[in-house]
C-alpha cells in the first residue's frame, strides 16, 4: 500500500511539473497582441478555407464539431474506506477515452436539428476483479433534438428531444444520466423557455427518463447499460428574474416520480440495482438569490423544501419495517440549503476566497416519516470527484444526509492556469444506517476532505486539469471503515 501511495504521488508530481513547463513555454512563445492580426491583414491576401474550416462548415446549412477526452483515474479506498477489502484490494486505476461528434442542421434562421454521438472506452488496471476489462464500448446518441426560436411568433424557444439541461448552478438539475459518470448527462425532455419580459424568463420542462440507454435511441454495439437509478418522470417550472441587476432571483417547482427497476445490466449487478433503486414521488419548492455588493463581495443562497412520499434510504427502518425498500413508502418531509459567500481581491492573480455551507436533511431511522432530502437530478460531483460518486456508494449512492462547511481559495498564476483549493468539514445529519457494520450508532462526523484542482489551457483547442483529493474519515464510520482515501485524475481534452 505504501508503494502504491508513493507511486501515485510521484506520477501526479511528474504530471504537474510537465504541465507547468508546458504552460510557461506556451505563454512565453505567444505572439505579441495584434501581431497575428497584422500578419494576416494583407490587402492582396487570398483566404482559402482550411480543412478545419471545411469540417466545421461543410455546407451553409450544416455545422459540425468534435472533441476527444483522455482521463486517467487512480487512488485507493474509494468505495469502502477499507484498505483490506478483498474485492478491490483498496486500489483503483483506469483510463477513459471519450470521443464526441456533433452536428447542427439549420432548417432556417430560427429552426435547427442538433445531434451528438458519444463513444467512451474504459480500460481497468485495478481493482484486480476488473483488470484488463473494457466498459462502454458502444456508440450512444446523447443529443438529438429540434430547437425552434420565436416559436409560433411568440417570445419563446422550444427544444424537443434528447438534450442537455442545467438550471441555476445545477444543484438539483444538471445530470440526467448519473450512473455512467461524465460519459453523458442528457435528458429526454421537452423544454419551453418563455421570455416574460426583457430580463425575466420562465422555463417549463417535461422529463421522461429511462434507466436503459437503448430506450429510445439504440446505441451501436448496444451493451444495455443503465444510466439512471430509477424510471423517472418529471415536470419543472423555473422562473429567473434579472430586473434588479446585479441581483438575480430564481424560483422553482419540481415534480419527480421515481419507480424502481430490476434485472441485470452490463454495468451493474442485480443486487446493487435492488439496493439503490427506490420508489418516490417528490414535490420540491425552492428558490435562490444571488448578487454582488461592496465591489468585492458576492453571494448565492439557495434552499428547497420537499414533500410527497418516498422509500427510506435504510433497508430496515421505522418507515420501512419489512425491509422492502422498493415497495414500502412513507410520507416525505425534507429540506436542503446551500449558501456561498465569496470575496474577490481584484488583484493581478485574481485571488478569491469563499465560504460555503450546505445542508441536506437525512433520514431518521426511528421515525415513520422519511426525512431524507432527494437531490433529484443533482447526483453529479458538484464539490468532490472522490466523495460524491464513490464514498457515498456505502450509503446506496445517495448524496444526502449532510452538513458541509467548505473553506476555499482560487487564483490564476498566469493566463493559462487556474488553481482551486478547498478544505471541507463533513457531518451526517442523522445516523440513518444505525446497526450497519460499516457505520457507528452515534457518531456524526463524516470527516475532512481536501481537494485541489489545477486547470489549464495550452491553446484555444487544448485544455486539461489535474485533480487531487484526500479524505480523512471521522467517527460516523466504523473503525474497520476508517482508512484514509486518496484520489487523482488527470485530463487532456482536444476540441476540433
């Protein structure tokens, strides 16, 4: 284990050093401002389309684009916080190769058809149970929609079909397909964005999301992958008002109906699907306010209340005494809140400090009412690539039952770089899994999480990042599941 740690740290340090050298070289070799414009602004110059231009615009009515992303993941103790776990041996390492190609067919100035195809291959080195295996060797259509602006002469834009949707900061609505990571994040939806007035919009959205990726548009070389935890239908009303600029007001109502799924899939076992997939009918009422003040300060406050019915996250609880998580539901009363205060120094390095507090209510196993906040379509790594998708698998993959206090700093050492560092203190709201061997019956401190992101742009078309995270578990976890966890990922992305 110590050898694995040293290897991970050495690899990350070497990557970071190479990135620094490359960024410095790119900046010092850059032409002076205006030099390129002067060189090409010759009166007799004849501009001929390049191959890239021909690829992007092969015809007046057609636009195309593509990107390729390589990502290396490495670390240990992600899913059990137990370095002696026989399944993974504590270690994880794999590579991801994702390519995407998209097109836009312009029917006229206000109507177009958009399509995007995605392929991602994963190659595993660790854990031993997955060594030399490949996952997601299929081509999926993750966007196919018709977009119409000024629909029927109204100040409205309509998008029908498979599309990407992110509302606000994506706290509750951003990723419709969380089970495949960042391979896709689409919604099968109908969306109308209506301009009530110059700075006020109302979004009306209907969502029909199915767990199997071949429900509507069958992938090539279909592997029957599950992309959601449940069969999901939903409706959203989302109002955004900017008339009091710089203040922005948001208000929303979200309805989501979840029905559990069963069976075996290519990427998940029947047991994990049974444990994770829950029945719920959730009504969420919420809003947000954000603004700047005193020149250097900015803030955002968002909160939501939930009612309806839901199965308990705990297989055996007062609200679910028979342990039939897929069938037994109880009344739901839950709350969530996220607030951020940021101070900008407005200096050469763009230094910024922020303080964030987030609360997601947890389920009390001693009551008949379910009080676990449902993050809806916000099950994506919003603040941690380690904790949210992996450590939470110990709690049926639900990002909830949380108090989080985050102290963060970010700055830009040069034009290529942005460095972000965060220190999170994490608590559980309830001892939802009391009696489970992986958790204690009375401890509430989840632990400490340190994250560091280095984002960089080599050129207009090439960007990447290096992420390191270190989690130190607290007394919420049992002594046998309290080993520190380490996570790295390195990304290079090229956009054509």
